[in-house]
């Protein structure tokens, strides 16, 4: 977890460092322990007004792929600098005509111990064809919770940031490198 000030520092640095013609705008910068995800808006393809939904979807997909290939070297350069400065991997994505696409992202393993009733929930999702494995089923459950509890999670994150600010003022606080997001482990 990082503070709002650290997140703003990261977003500001990326805004200044990204080539001006890379995105129409920086849509979202998300940070966790392992990864920084940078999502920018790119222009939608110009189509005839009577273009079908299939044509529109294919054009957006093509635009996203063209952007990914054309900007690869610039994004790699920015990612290397960002990874060195903030000590996290950088992942990229775009929004185009209402569609979001991630190019790369970290899939970090998470270990957990579950009792039988919890395992039965996962096994039911597998048997029902919702997931291929317990790992997929657990990820599905996390996405479901995430979708339905945004307000609660936002409030919890804000509370954690407050706790971190108070801890940072304590006698055991160590000075942090300039601008680098850190987290309590």
C-alpha cells in the first residue's frame, strides 16, 4: 500500500516522462506491491457512420494492436526507468472507444489455506464450469468481491493511508528514498 502523496508523485513523474504523443491522456495509474499499471487513452479509429458493430469492434482491435506495436520501444524505455526508480514492474494498457485492453501484467502467486467449506465453494465453481482450477475459482471470487465492494475498499484504503502517515511520524520511522513509493510489509 502506498500513500496518496507517493501515488501522486508517481503519476506526476509518468506524466512528465511519457512522450507527449504516446496517449491522448493518462487514464489510470494503479500501484501495488509488485506492479505499476499504466493505462492511457488512444484515439478511436474513424469509421463511416453506418459501420456495423462487427466492423467497429475489429477496427478498435486493430487500432489497439497497431498502437502496441508502434509504441513498443518507447514504452520499454519508460518502463525500464520507472522500474529502476520505483522498484516495481510496469504493465501497460489502453482505452480505445470504450474498450480497455491490457498488454502485459503481472500474475503474482498468492498462497492461502482454506478449510473444507471454503474449498467446497471453489470446487462447486469448477464443477459448474465457472473456473478450470481452484486458483481460477479463487481469482473469480476476488473479482466478484472487487466489483461489488468498491466503496468499502476505497474507504479501507484511505484508512490504511492514514495509519501509514501516523506510523511514518513515529520514532522507528526511517527516511525513504526521494519519491519512491514504499509499503509496510
